[in-house]
């Protein structure tokens, strides 16, 4: 049995984060505005995670909706602080 492959996800996240930082730096040098890059960044993240709703086969309990909503707010605020 091989190593658990989910342990490589933090490494993948670090690589993607570093690559996106370089892309942001290049985009800012080319004259792309902060608001546009912030919008595109959030749009791409949203499009990446929305399909995860489709693979859930159980009904989503509405009483637990606060957890993903709070996670989304915290992620959004973290993204705002990252751009600042």
C-alpha cells in the first residue's frame, strides 16, 4: 500500500499559491487593476468549487448552512487581506 495521497494536497496548494503570486505580480506590472484581478480571482475560485455541490448525493441540511457560509466569508476576507 502506498502513501496516502491526500497528504500531497498541502504541497499542491503551496505550489499553486506561489504560481498565482507570480501571475499576480506579472499582471500588476502589465497594468491590470486590483479590482479586476480580485474579481477574476474570486470568480475562478467560485467556479472551481461550485461543482462540488453536484457530487453530494445526500440532501444538504439547511440547519448546517452556517458552516459553509462562515467559511466563505472567512475565505473572502482572507482574499481581501491578501490583496491589500
